[in-house]
C-alpha cells in the first residue's frame, strides 16, 4: 500500500510536469517579443542602432525595470537550473533504486512458485507489476531458458540479450533494464527480467517542473515589477526632475534656475547639489563671458582695421568686422554671402600672386604678412596689409584668422618719401660735386697765387732791368761812330765803356736766368691748374658708375686736389698704406666727394687748434672679409662726445661759415655704396679720426655697369 500510494501520486505529478518546457518557452518568447517590439520602435524613431545604443536611450525608469528583471531572471534561472539538475539526478537515482527494489521483491515472492512449479501463482505475482505504470514488462525465466511466467511482452532470448548480467541494471533505449536472480537456499531457481519505461516517467516529471518554474517566474517577475515601480521612484524621481531642469535650462539658456534637492545625503542628493553648484559657476562664467564678448566686440570694432576669419581650403569668409563698411564700402554680409568675393575684388595685377602666396602659407601653416591692392566699392584702389594666422588642428589647417589694415596713405607717403629721397640724393650729388669743385677752386686759387707771385717777380725784375743804361751806352757809341777808336782810347768815358758794357751784360745774363726760372715755375703752375681741372672733368663724367679701383690711388687723387691748401697751411701729410689692400668696386666721384670733405674738415680742425706741427695721417688697409678701410686722423681741435653722432645729421655744423651738409651727404654716399663713415675722438683738443669702410665687391641691389679702371 505504501508503494501503491506513491505510485498513485506520481502519475498526476508527472502529467502536470509534462507541460513545463512549453510554458517556459512561451514565457521567454513573450519577453523577447516585448523587447523586440520596443527595439523596433526605437529603430523607427532613431534609425538602425545596436541594442546597447537603444538601451542607453531608454528612460531611466525603464532601464531600472529592465535591469531588475534581468537580474531577477538571471538569479532565478541559476536557481532553477541548479534545482532542476539536482532533481533530475535525484530522480534518476531514485528511479533506479525503486525499480531494483521492486525487482528484488518480485523475485523473492516468486521463490515458492518456481520451486513447486506453480505457474498460476507465479503469473499472479508477476501480474501485480501492472500497478506500477512505469513497468512495461517482466518475465520469470527458468534456468533452462524457458519463460515460466510473464507480464507484458514476453522477453525472448533475443530481447534478454539486451539485459545486464544478473543483479545489475542498465539504461537502454529510454528503458531501465533490471536482471534479478531468484535464489532459494543459495541456489538460483530462476531469473526475473524487468523492463521499466524511464523516458515516459521523466517526461511526466519535466511537465510538473515546468509548471512550477512558470509559476515561480511569473510570481517573481510580477513582484519585481511591482517593487521596482514602487521603490524605483525614490531613485528615479530626483534624477528625472534633475533631467527636466537641465532640459529647461538648455532650452531657455537661463542659468539662474536650480534643481530641488529631494534626496538627502545620498549620491543623487549630492549630484543635485553639485549640479546646482555647477549652474552657479556656469552663471557667473556666462556673465563673465558675456562681458568679455562685449569687450571683445568693442575692441574689434575699435581696431583701425578689418578683423576676419575664413576657411583654409576655399578662402570663404566666415566672419568680417563692421569696419569693412567704413574702409572698403562693403558690408560684412556681402563678404559672407558670396564665396569668392575676396578673390573677385583683388586687383588684377595682384590676384594670381596673392592667391598663390596664400595657398602656400596655408599649406605650410605659417603666419604671414602681405600687402596688395583691393578694389573698393567706389572703385578706389586700396592698399591692404594682410596679417594672418593659420589655425591648425590635428596637423591639418582648418581656418585662417587675421586683420586687413588700410595702408594706402602709407604707400602714398612712401612714394613721396622715395621721390624726396631721390631728389635729396640728386641734391647731395650736386652738393658733392660742388664740394669737389670748391676743392678744385681752392687748389686752383692756391696755384694762381703762386702764378701771381711769379708774374710780380718777373715784372719787378723787368722794371729794374739795366736795359736803359745799355741803351744810353749804345747811343753814345752810335754818336761816336766816325771816331770810335779815338773815343774809346782817349775819352775818359770811352775808356770805361767796355768795362761798363761787360758789367751790364753779366747783370742781364743773371736776370735772364732768374726770369727763365720764374717762367718755368709759372708754366708748371699752369700745368697743375690744367691737371686739376682735367681731374674734376673726368670725375664728373663717370659719376654714378661703379668701377674697380685702387684704394691708394683714390686717396692720392684726393690728396693732390688738396695739396696746395695743405702746403699753404703747413699740413704735414703722412701716408700709411698696406700694399696688400684689395681694390674696391665703388663710385669714384662719391669716394672723392667723401675724402675731399674729410680732408678739408681736418685742415680746418688743425687751423683752429693750431698745433706746433699740423699732422694728417692717412691709413689704408683691410677692415675684414671683403671690406677695406681708409682712416683719416688729425691732431686738430677734436670732437666733443655729444657731437660724435650729431655731426652726420643734416644741417649740423660747428663752423661759423659751415653749411652742415658735407658729412651728412658723405655718410649717405658711403651707405649707398655698401660702406660706412664713422668718427671717433677722445674729446676737445685731442684730434679726431674718421674711418671710411668700403666693400671690395658691389652689394647694391641695383648695380651699375662695371667699368674696369685704375687710378
């Protein structure tokens, strides 16, 4: 009865369990369908996105619900799988043990029937197994192999070959096969072969488990949804309110709003407080930024230029300040609306050059400054100076920012200044020529003084000549022409006349010699004048032409032009020339202008100082690679320290009759030839030293045609 009671409960429970797999599958399918439907809606709203992205877009309440369900489902699944595995293993073990026990009982009860060969009793005993639904067949077999009694299908010899050895069990084809020997007094009187349907019983058990799992999961999911919806609001409501506050702030840009702190000291509460603090900082920073923007706009609008920004690839302007209207006559909107506006307004002679240069600067990422012409709205030609900075991000130019400055007035002033400079240089050249001409006139004047002295001496000698006494002697001889011998012999006057004539002849011969010497000297002075004039004429003809010349020769020419003045003023000239000094490529006239002026200044300085010995030292040598120097040192009045730089200024002079132009024009002339003119002095009364440095090769950008010449 005990076994029967268990057997009566087992079919019912097994019948219920047989529906569980289908229920679990149905539940899983419903959950999957629900989330697939939500995912499909998300796809329609946001396009095809991965599930993780869709989950991130879900509201926080739904996220918490999904997370709760997933966690509960995962825990339940783990628990159910563990319990199910345990039940399956326990069921298999119990099923095998129960079937083996049943086989032992039947075998023990069949001992008497087999002993007395009572087949009817044996059939009743074996037939009692029909009360066990899982048993589908049983056979009592005698030791000779004959079937003595059976229940269900007869286990013939071929079927009995599947059974395990006596006393063992085996699962085969969904059945449990048990072979139980029938023993009487340690002697086997028969064998019981029992076949039980394990698979059908296991399916019935699975159905019961499925219903239990379905019920447990349903109750768990419902309870999780209920608790999550109730308790989750305490977490989600502050977060949702915080999100709504952030949304309102984002829409209205009103950073004065604050979120209500609903939670206490938990993370959400601290998050809300931090959010409000962040809003306070943003509000203050936004106010500061607005103030900075106003200041920046005021600064940009106050700049005397057009501030702009444009793309790096197409040169399309994305920002132009309003000064564009005042400077060029174009509104900022005109620049922004037309992509190629800037290129269209470039001057035709500058367009290709400027665009090519801009593209090169942008590709190299360099800051740049360029000047070009742009056509204004009133057809004026405006000179602009563009200063730009290339903005580079991740190694790639993305934008160009800069400023346009109107330099039209500067260009016109520069042209006027250049014109004035050319006029000044022309005046300087004329003044230099005048300076040289003055030097020439001084030297000619000095030579003419010597000519005048020589002519005066000749005149005086001619006026005091004995020629009149000779004329009286010859007249006396002419009167005594008929009685000349008597006169010379007996007349007292006639006796002294021969001696007198000899004396007069000697005196006239001496006078002739002195007159010849004076005339020779006069001829030399005239030749000197001719040389000076010829030299001046030769310099005037080659002015402005660069020549390769000997430095010593240039110095000697300048000294010769001042030789007479030096002689008259008692100046002792000392030459210190380095024979290895290379030639220079210069304008002969300009160098002569500089040297003549420096020599004359030295002469005047020594005249004012009036030293015992007026000494002028001229040194010629090298000053460095490709440069030579001419040093003129005197022992004159010297130069005060405060005047060392002023003496080269236009109009500065310390002489009463000076014009302050010589040293200024000389310094400019030296600079034009790529050289320098400097001055040094230890102070008043200690002399001065002027140094003229010249290049050995022409360095002017606009070089004249070189003429090989020598001095």
